[in-house]
C-alpha cells in the first residue's frame, strides 16, 4: 500500500481539501476568514476562495507525517524567512498567525480527525484511514498515467 510520501504533496492536499469541503460539515471558514491575513509577512488575505480547506488538508498531512504536533511548531512550519535591508544583513524568520491554525485544529477535532495528547495533537485512526484512502486513490490514478509506478502499489488479492 502506498504511503503519504509516495504521492506528490500538491495532489494529496488538493484531493483532501476537496473531500473536506464536500463531506465534512464541521470544517468551514469562520465569518472573519475572508478578511484575515495568514501571517505577518502578508499584506492581503489569500486570493483562493477555498484557502481554508487547503490549509486544513495541509495541516492533516503534517499531522500524519510529523505528529504529535502543537500549534507553535505549525506556526513555525507555515512561517517565512524574509530578506531585510542590505545584502549584508541576515535574514529573519517570523512565525505564521496562530488563530487560523488553532481554529482549523479545533474544527478537525470536532470532526473526529484530530485528538489532543500531552505532547500535542495527533491524527485519530479515522483521520489516518481517510488519508490512506485518498493516497491509495491518487496512487491508482498516477499508475494510469505512469505505469512504471505500479510496483509501489500492493499486488491484487487472489
């Protein structure tokens, strides 16, 4: 069975975001979402209308790969590195905004995909199986376009 690392991240996040938008009513953008910036480096809110679902899918992927994860480490992961001033000055890093990440994690907890532990948040078995199902679907579609990837799929049961 293919794992999360076997499929491209952009395909997985896009498919997972589509699933969340269509099938998970607990995850939806709050009223302030169209006006909020996602970090200190941004001047405007995201242009993509479905950015909330894309960020939720990305957080699920990060929890799958690196969990247990807290809000602080997710803020660091979504942060940025900026060049400031002259070429001689060092770059500085800033963390992303925490309200968006925190609210998405709370919504994913209500949906049953994420659970709190003492070390941070982790994916529940339901969340892991959702990601595994979507990964298997994407892998099958990739094999249709690139047959040499078939060796990574599980052999059919006889």
